C-alpha cells in the first residue's frame, strides 16, 4: 500500500466499537462512566484531537506530511483509525490545522511586540526576539512549516503561503504608523512589509537549523537579522515613493 493512505470510509477500517466504549478517546483516557456529561464527552473529543495532532508532529520530525499515513498517526495517538475521521477527512486537513496553530500564536505575539512602538529599530529588535523565542517553544511546528512550505499537498502549501501574506498585510498596516513611512502609498508599504517578512521566514529556517545543529551560531544569526532589518529601515528613510 502507498505510504500515504487513501480515504476509506471509517466503517471499513475497523469494527465499530462496542456501545459501552468510545474508541475515539485514547486508551489512557478510557474507563469513564458511559453516562458521563456532555462536558466530559467534549473534553474527551478535544483530548483525542490533540493526541492526533501531537502524534502527527512526532511522526513529522523527519518526514514530510505526504509520507505519513493515517494508521501511523492513530497508532501513535493510541486511537482507532475510525477516530481519525471524527476530526479530519484526510491528512491534508490535519496539516492545515497544524499550520493554523503555528501561525495563530506567532501572529498574536508579533502584534503585541509592535503595539505602542514608534521606532522602526524597536520593531526590529522586538520582532526578532519574539520569533526566536517562539521557535524555541514550538520546534516541532517549525520543522513542519519549514518542510511543508514546498509541500506536495496543495492545501497545506497554499495555507502556509496565505498565512505569510497575512503577516505582510498586517505588518504593512502597522508600518503605516511610523513617521518615516506614514505618507507612503499602500503599494510601497506592502513592498517593505514583504521584504521584512521574507527575511523573517529565512531567519526562522536558519535559527531552527542552528538550534538543532549548531547552537553556538544562534547569537550571530540573531545579530545579523537585526542588522539586516536596520538596513531596510535605513533604506526606507531615503526612499522616494513614486506617486501615480
């Protein structure tokens, strides 16, 4: 069978669980009364979903998403294959959720870092610091994002690109508050934001590699990134946007 399993209706993957047992809950969470509250059932469902996502991240440590099968994920999570389909239709859907998880937290942290900042240099320092801390705290997610930005799965690849574009749009909005660029046309603001975000994406990949392979290089990479952001800032002070 292909390493990437085909979509099969849950009923064909495994016998239906007995009425008094919910195989959607990892085995370590079973043993609760069948008459549990709706809150308990909701909590069990959330735990199963989390177990599936964590299992996928574990398997994705050294593989791409298209080389991970549904049965592998459910086996690692400790649930039946049928349980997978109560949360996701296919592996692509699980991948999109992992992308959303990684970017949602980072996007909020970056917003917080830029709040009440009036100097571009402050934004550079804070943004790089936030990115590096987030990489350290969420290394499995970043391994996944770095590898899947060129994913063989179109939905996952597209979602990553969409999130990166959203970063640029939000950054352009915040840059417009800075005195040196607040009179720029939208096109030029977006151009500057794209340059900054492209640099941060490359930095994320380099920092991740340093963290896992050459930790002694991390401070150098951080310093270089801040300097490059300052170069962009300096260029912005002398840029004369074309008015059309």
